[in-house]
C-alpha cells in the first residue's frame, strides 16, 4: 500500500485548487485541524493525513528503523505529494511536524510554494555551548522519557493539559489527553525520543520558500526565544507572535490561526 492509504489521507476542497497539506503534531491526528481546514476549502485543495502510528493510519507500516529520525516522517510527506501529484504545496506543520515539513521542503523545494510553521522547534534541548535556548535541559528530557516509559497513560494525563495550556478551558486539555491515550505506547515512546532529542537547526537556512512562523505568546513546549530563532535563521520568513497561549492554537485559537495564515497567503 502507498502512503495515501497508510497515512489515511483525506482530500477536500477545490479539486483544482492550490494544495494545502496539513500535518499534525505529537500525540495527535488529522482531527486536530477540524477548526482550521474548513476555512480553506473554498480556496485550496486541502489534504489531511495521520502520521504512521496515529489516528487511522496503518500501524503495520510502522518501522522503528525508518522512524528513528524525523527524516522518515518527511519521506512520508514527499510520498504523499508524489502519489497525489501535488505541486506548489502550502505545507502547514504543527509542533514537530513543522520541522518535518522543513526537511521535506529542503529535499524537494520545487514541490512547495509556502511553509507555515505553528509552534516550531528545531531543537528542544538547550545548547549552552552556542547560547541556544530550546526550553529543556538534558535532565528535563531524561525525566520526560522515563515517565513515558514507566507510565505512558499517567504521563499523558498529567502532561497533555500542561502542553495545551488554557487551564480555564479544561475541555481542551481533556481532548489532547484522550488523543495521547489513543496512541500505541511503543510508537508514542519512540516518537517522543525522536522529537525531543532531534536537532534540525542546520535545516533552517536551507528553507527557500516563503515561511510563516506562528508563535504563541506563552508556550511551555516552544518558548518565544525558539520562534525568534527560527525566524532569524529562515531567510524569507515572517514571525507572528499570537495572543493565543499554549502549544495548540489550531484548537485553542483557530480564528486567530486562520486569520494569520490567510494574511500570509493573501487569501
């Protein structure tokens, strides 16, 4: 089976419209775009999918070797693009998927027209040697992975609401918790390690398409310094610091997210 089947691809919107490919972040699935995607169906061919191991994807297609780095996920993106014969793609990536998209764009820039990065982080670990602030220490990441190992469901119930933010809207944290808990624990543990130990800073200068960096004003996963770093290292980029807080503005602030995307794309 191809990636269109394995990744549970769904296509809506204008059949002949400019394609927009939306990629979800860690612990989520394509349902997380349900408040954003409809805003573009009148102007774009909207393509949604699930990373392998998430949502309705084919779990049998999962390989620890292939997905030992973000490159394996970027390969899936390019497979989808080729199988659907997409050109001039606007790639929208949330969280870790923003960097997955960056890798795909670097590999085949001729296939992409724009890149939208929502809460991106090229490296979650601080790097004192270079002065880079990622937001997490080595001890933080070690503790996180140990918690995922020992009690993934318990970790999900504690961490998902923290990641979501917006404590005055507990239903948002509950939704993210449920999404985390639906994920195969083995896949989730491996993807967590790949995500939080990745370093894709070197990929940023190689991004040659116009890029929007959407940064929440208070985000425990990708702090403001990270958004600024991405903007400073992607030549043709625009940084928008949103009023939204938390790490999932596609759920918590979809109108602000859509407005920023439309302003950037001119639609």
